[in-house]
């Protein structure tokens, strides 16, 4: 069996779509038909070499998608042929849930999270090996590891489900797992990209007020307002720290999500939260050589922490997001602003790099009728 797949041969060069031979499934692997994949800035950074030396070239790309299971390898138990699934870069993991079975007895229900089968290797028509990680999504079909696959309700549209593999679990997970706000808590979200807009959506679901959004793109600020932001600050026009203090009567916000990934915005986010228990969660990815500078005395009253995928456990959290969408509480339809055909992938990344994509972009790979 073969597949048309996107391959990165050289950094800072156009991606190549070519036919690859699909290898026989190994234990713990799943073959999926990719319906829709998300276009993410993290992948753009990989293409441009901003993640450092790439020792796996040539390789496939993509880390979030809505897909359908075609075949399962040996010992796969999470999914079956025909299941609709979300693919995510976030590895699922084992959980134990204690269930009451009687008045005085309980039993432990263990969810394994699936086998970590690692990556795979394809071959092109010349026989050259093309590397792939545990999940890649820019192809008609893809071999992925069981622990990167989450079964979802078939009522969930697969184009919207692609957003549940990266942006929503990261930005939304920061809100529900790390911040855990109560209705009326104030929050500032610095950066209205994929992680930032997802944080806006979940902040709105959780009843935060005000929801203050900072960006340098006026179109993104208008879009943030459509998603539930109450106050918008253009950081090109004014310093957002004094403005946030003004909007909170000089106190600062209860929480801040830094979704830009720069030294300056991290430091300013820390300056924007209140003294008595203010929390900053860093959701952006600053360059490794950058170092932040904060006054140690401020740590007596404020907290700052990072995030890895919003502390998401896919088999628990992704179905919750599906239910929020199906109940009309999660505005995923509005989050998708751009759609591209499979063969337009280089155009999609060019527009993303130029800041022309306001919300989330979807690659229509095997578009549903």
C-alpha cells in the first residue's frame, strides 16, 4: 500500500509531496486515513530550523489531525478499524480510576494509554528511507503509535476534531488543569495565536471576567473579541502592563497565559498579575538561548510556571472537549478561519509565516463529502 505524503528534505526549503510505501504495521501501531490536519506554528518552526539541528532529515511532518482507523497492529486495544480518532503529539498515559462496586468495595479500572510504539520508516520510489515520528499527519495515510490516538464520538466533525490534537489541549489544558479559575476570576492572555485563542475559549467556558487579550495584530484582537475576550490591547500601540493594571484597578489580573514565547512578554506577563497569589503560565516556546529576568522578591507573592501540553491526558480530556463542542459550549467552528487543499501546504505555511492567518488553519487531506 502507498500514500501521498509531505516530506521535509531540507530546512528552509519547500515541502515535497511524494508517494511513499507504507510499511507493515509493527506491534502497537495504527494505520489511519487522515481527513483533516491542523497547520501549526510549531511545525513552521521545524521547517525553518528554529528547533535546532534536525538529525532525522528527510522526514514527514504534522502533529494534530482528525482521522479514521484503517488497520491496527498486534496488541492494539484502544481503537478498532472504522473508529474516528484524534491524533496528537501529546502521548497518552496510564491512569487508574477507583470505581465503587458495592457498599464496602471498590475496584481499580486501569487505562493503559496505549503502546508507545515509537516512529516508523517509509520508503520513496527510489528506495530512500523517509523517517517519521510516533505521529505525523501531513499525508493521505499515516502509521502512528497507539498512544497518540484517541477514539471520539462519530457525531464530532473530523475537521473540528483536528483542533483537539494540539491547540485546544495546550491552551485549554492550561486553563482547566493548571489555572483552574472560578467564575469571575480575571485573566490576561498574551498572544492570540493557536494556544492563546484556545485559552480564550476555555476561559470563557469557565466564566472568567475580564478576559484581557494582548496582541500586535488588530485582526487577531478583533477575532479574540468574537471568541469571548472582553478587553483587547494592541501592544504595538501601548505598553500592556499599565493598561492591564488600569483595567483591574491597579491590582493586576488573577492569572496570565503567556502564549507568545519571548523574554519580553514573559517578563511583562509576570508584571501584570496581582501580588497576592497571581499566577503566570508560560504556554509559548521561547528560544532556548533566551533567559528571563524577574525580581526574586516578587516570587514571595506571585507564581510562574511552564506547561507541557496543558497537562493533558488525551483519553480523559479529548472526549470532554468533544462533549463541550457537541453541547454548543466550545466554539470550534469559529476558530477555523482558513482551509487549504492538500497540495496547497506550502502556501499555507507561507501565509502563516507572514501573519496572514488569523485563527486556525486546516489542511483538507481526504475531505469528507
